[in-house]
């Protein structure tokens, strides 16, 4: 393992290395960190030495074909990080209608009480920003969105739910996201959308969102959901 005050680089298994940038925050914004990860991943994709390149939240994992090259990349990846400035990814803005509260957002009242706000103000603050998709993870198409009002930062549930409906909009810490499919999870659920985040009929773009895309939530009073 190699560390300085900000970055950590370590070996993962026999043929992978991880660049951990989590300690750069809050000196650098989450978006700046992520755009530099995208840039470094793009640079590495030009090399034939990697069998897989996986950008994550605040980290980049590189899987090498040849295990003898791991030591080399452990020694140079930090230097390559410092040469990045941030990849300018200008994605489209996707409008997501959200039905907030009631059975569609069972944690909305609890979030409001925690922050001493009324539910109308929580909805206003949640739907006001234009969010940026930092990366997709947890399940296919699940967007981790940057831009949540800091007043709405809320810890995950102490006991995760066994099943969360597809389209549920939740808050997990300082981020917000949308569940693309039914799944267990611990995010605080404040609403639901009927927009499908999975587009498997379009192989070139199997998810509605991608890193760099923008998202705006639009409060609505009714939506139709398929059972």
C-alpha cells in the first residue's frame, strides 16, 4: 500500500490495483474528484494492459492482464492522477417526475422531522438542484447523484428494507439516488417515479442515465405505476 496525505493506492487480489481518492474531499468537490477519475479511466483505456477498468465513487480499480505489471502501476498511478484536471463530460438533462410522500415516500415525514422542516420544504429543497450523475453502482442503472442540499443530508436506515419498489427515490447520507429495480436497501425513501432507468431493449444505451448526465426532479401530484 502507498499513501500520502490525500491518496491511497493498494493492491487488490493478484491482478488489480485501487486508487482511493476519498480523502480528497472536502478539499476538492465530489464532482471534481469524479471527473478526474473519469479522465484517468479514459487515459488507461488506451492501454492494452487492462482487462477491466472500473470507476467507482471516489475510486478507480484497474484489473491487469499481466500480474507482473502490478508493481509498475502501483508506482505510477498516483503520478498520473496528479496530471489530470477533470474530464468535461457534458451529458443531457433528464427530467424525472416524482410523487413525493405517502406510500411512495414512506420516510419523507421522518426526514422532515430530523431536519426540523415541513415536508413541503423537504420536497422544495430536494427538487430545486440540478444533479450530476457521478457513477452507476449498487445495481445496474442506480445513479449516485451529486448536488443534494446539505440541509437534507440524512443517514441511511439502521435496518435496511428487504424490498424497495423500482423507481423509489431516496436519500443516503449526502447523496440522492433512484432504485432502477426492486431490491433491498437502506436509503431513506421520500418519493417514487414511474420512469424506467433500465433500457435493455437498447443495447448501446442499456440505462437511461450515465456518468456526467444531469438530473432534475419534478414534483407531481399523480403517476401511474404498473404492478
